[in-house]
C-alpha cells in the first residue's frame, strides 16, 4: 500500500492566517492526489482533486500543489468555517489510501 | 441528486458477521459512471477503503480485509451491501457507503451519513 503521511497532525491558527498542510506519499502518486475537509459530526467533502483542481463551489482561498510524492494544501486567509480536519488521499495505487488528517484549530 | 443511506445493526458480537446495506436514491446503480464503495473511519486508523463494486458486479477489496469481506450489488433494489466476517474490536468504526466517479481523477464525491458499528465481546 502507498502510505500517506500528513504534517502537522494539528495546528492552531487565527482567522485571516495563511496555513499550509503537507502530505507525503511513500511512493509516487504522480498527480492523483485529493484533499478533503471534515467537520465534526459530518462526512468528508472533497476540496481539491488531481492535486490542484478546485471542486465546484469550493472557495478560491483553497489551493493545492505538488507532484510525485510531495503535496501541499494552502488556505489563504483562514475563515471561521475552515476550522476542521483535512485529509489527503491518493488514487494512483490500489488500495486508495488516506493520510491520518490535520486538525486546524482556532488559536 | 444522488443520496446514499446505510442501514444495519449498530452492535455486532465478536467473531460474528457485520452486515450493512446502502440504499441509493436519486440515481441508478446501473451506471458506468460510478464505483460504489465502502469506507470506514476510526479515531486510531483514520479513513480506510474497504472495497468497491461496479454495476457489473466486478469488485475490488483492500488486501488487508479481503479474506473477510464481501461486497455485493442488487440492481433490482438499487442497493449494495457489505459483509465482514469474524469481526473483532478492531472493526469497531463508522462505516460509510460512498461513490466515486469513474474518471481520470477519481475522488469520493457522495457519502452516506455513516453507520456506527460497535463490536462487543
């Protein structure tokens, strides 16, 4: 299986901050990398797929980049509704695998 | 729009079989556009793909669970199902049915609300 390692596991930030979450794959996933947001008591929702393609309806303050094994999700100008847990997922190798998540908390 | 709803027992005894069904509404299972998947989530292990099924009945199982998993599809009832045998406490989780588009860049785009399953000794 391709292991996905996210860092940090949690972070504290303030409204308006820019935050970056990284995701490293144990083997190349080329650009088959997705990012999800999950709020407590709800299901994950996709933010970005194919490394950098913003899902319809997702605010442009979210952006993704990377290739191969190293990827990042950046939130530019954190909003109150962005405090949540974020997961990366690769769909290059089988089985599809997820990172353990990064919890973004209010500072 | 497509909606998924899991159903099944919330409590299963250790060594027995976990059975869940996912009812699909707002669309048909008989489509070449989607994979139908089961995913589970635990605080310790995070999100894990259990497996998926195509409308033809073709399945993929996560090798870590393959010896215990069966996913089936009933197109007449527009639902698909999960069976996990010989469960242990490690199988306690929230189980989601979900769907992913068959596309260049697949991602999970519709999730059921999740079914919490506890394995008791």
